[in-house]
DNA sequence: CAAAAAACCTACTTATCGGTAAGTAAACCC
DNA sequence: GGGTTTACTTACCGATAAGTAGGTTTTTTG
C-alpha cells in the first residue's frame, strides 16, 4: 500500500507530536489527538497499541537520528578540536531541525514521567560525556592540546552545548545557535590548544 | 488558631509537592493529593481556590528563597571572583536543599505547561545573566579580570552552574555539588584573573 | 465476481476527573 | 446558652478520560 503524508497513521503521529509537545503526555488526550488528525478514535487503536504506544513510536523516531549522529563521531583519532567543533555543530543543527522532538525529550528528562513509558536518556548523556573524554585525551596524547583535567574540560564543553540547546527549548531572550557554540567553545579551546588540526 | 505541621493545610501542600514532583501537574489528581494528605476532597477547596491554586501557592514558596538569595548579590563592587564563587555556592546549596521544588520548576521550564498556570521563569534567567554581566564588567573595570567578552564568559559560567544543577535533578551518573562548581569555575577564572580579591 | 484484507465507523463501556451542595461537629465569643 | 465561625464530612454533579464491540465500506487478490 502506498504510504503518503496524508495517511491516517502519519497524520496521527504528527498530531500526537504536536499535542504531546504543547501539553505533555497526560494532558494531551486521545480524543484531542484523533480530532487533530481528522480520524475517529478506534483508528488510533488500529495503528498503535494504545496512547503509550503512539508515544513510544514518537520517541523511537526522535532518538534514531541522534544515535546515527553520535555513531559518526565514535572513533576520532586526530584533529580533535575540529572534530568536536563539527560534532557540536551537527548536534545543534539536528536539534534546531527537530525542535518538537527535542521539546518532548526535554520534558521527559527534566520533568516527571506523567504516566509515559520510561526511557533512559541518561544513557545518551553518559555516551556523549565518554566520547568527549576520549577525544580530549586523544588530543592531549597527540600533542594537540595541553594537559588538562579531561573530565572538567568535558564538563565545561557539555555545559556550553547544553546551555545553548536549552536556549532554543525555553522561550529565551538570547536564543543561541551553532555559531554561538562554535565561538564560545573556540575561546575555551584557545586557552589550551597547542597545535590546531589541518583544515 | 494554632497552626502546626500536622495541620491539614500543611499536609495538603506537602502531598501536592510530592505528587506534582513525582507525576507532573496534569497526572497528579486532586483525589490522590487529598488521599495522601489524609483529608477529604472538599478540604482542598476549603484552603485553596482549586487545583491551580495549590500549585500556585507551591510555586510562590519555591521562588521566595531564590529571590532573597539573588537580592543578596545585587550590588557587587569588588572581589568579583570571590562574590561570584559565593553566589554560585549559595545557589547550589539552596538548590540541593530544595530539590523537590527545583524539580517542580524544572518540569515547568523545560516541559509543556500541562494546564498549570503560567510562570515566567525566563525572568530569573535574564536577571542572573544580567547580574553576572554587571559583576564581570565591574571586575574588568577594577583591573581584577582581563578584558573578556562579558556575555560569552557569562554564558560559560551560567552553563557550568546550570549543568551542575541539572546533574542533581536528573538521575545522573556523575552528580555534582557546589565544590565541583567552585573547582571548574575556578579554572575558568584562572585563565583571566589578573588580581584576586582579598580573603 | 467473490472472498479476504485493510481501513474505517458508530455506539458504547467503565472509570475517574475537577469541583460543589448541603450538612455536621467543634470551638469560640458575647 | 445561643449564635457565629471554623473545620470538616458525605453524597453527588457534569464532563471527560482511555479503550472496545461490533459493524460497514473500500480496496485488494485470486
């Protein structure tokens, strides 16, 4: 069967994403989701197990692209500053492009589950921290960076990245983009870079 | 009438704080709040206007201490590094002591309102950013700090502070406290301090 | 063309929601 | 002692929640 963007299933997912983002899992009702999708309620139960099922489907979609992006920077051997810069740029751009999904994830990370199924976001946080630690250690080993306390520098870098991501989530007076991230982390690296990578 | 911690009103507030923190505004029902408080439902409507009213009362309590703390550091004229260090320590300690309230606020800042009344948390964010900008400019004027782009340095400092606060909110593998904040921001200042304050 | 599958519907279920009406009991005050 | 106020109760309201039974219509397939 030919799946198009007009399909009921796709419209249901879009409506659910909108309403979960606007209102949260508990406050977004099944009735409202199907109304916005333009179908009747049993249709939701035809395509998904239940309310929790459509939510999990959305979460799976939200995390897929992020996993792919992380895999791209898994094994960095040199030009650590440039690679970290590129990775942060890619993360910020993906984040900006998928803001609705990002809002959904933020709500689950920082807020209570409100009856939504559990997803371990800390796993991704730990993966990112470990990747940065590896990259920075490699940079020190390569002589690209001066010897720093890797964990603390990783903390500062992640802090800046997350802060800038946050400014796109909350209605912030100073919204920041990937150029802001590059500029600020560039200044941080300037204090410890010994030799820049080729580029 | 003698108000004690066993009073129905206090027990209702405590139960509401627990349930709003655990489940979120929408998913925490009035029935559950009064059940946990050990009273009947009309009691909640006797002490508060409605569900929204008890929530707003909790928010007011949560923000009061934070406002007092910010006022304490409103007008800093010298020893900028030490003052910022002290302010961050106080914020981290208040945060750690009021984690339940902090969780409630985080859920509202990063998640959808879920029908809860609107509170402008961005105001506090902007106030903190402006305070730090002022302090850092004052430090540069005093010759305590080398000339930096104030906004960027403020961004990095706030990033580290919020990151460490975040690690206490989410179930994080590396929970950070005020000493971590002091150590990391100390390293950041070491790169730009010209003359330390007395003490 | 008929059967099967897919996609959809109406009508309905049970349970719980936020909230209130009307009342009772205890404490207080004149 | 009686009236008032405070603190509390039971019983109930209308509305909406998530979800399903049983059916119809449309599309696909042999």
